[in-house]
C-alpha cells in the first residue's frame, strides 16, 4: 500500500513540474536584486546601525531597495 501511495505522489510531483509558469523566475530575480541592494545599503550605514539599531536600518534599507527596484521596472 505504501508503494502505491509513493508512486502516486511521486508521479503527481513530477507532473506538476510541467505546469509551472516561469513568472516565478522574474519574481525571484526581483527579490534577489532587492536583497543585494538592501545588504549594500545596510553595510554602508555603520553609524546609523549603532545609533538607531540594526533592525531599523535593515527595514529602512529594505524599503528603499524595494522602491528602487520597482521604480526601475525590474
């Protein structure tokens, strides 16, 4: 019985891969660009991290990077 379940699940898994849309790759590209810009911004604001806190600086840099990526139509 377990072999039948495993066969059905593995077949469904492999067949579902064909139904995927490549729009996820665009979203992952955008997310990677936002992450890279956020890290660069975060690293360049050492003093602010000490005064304001690292979480505040990270969130501010993340909002900035997200707005920048969306503005440039990535």
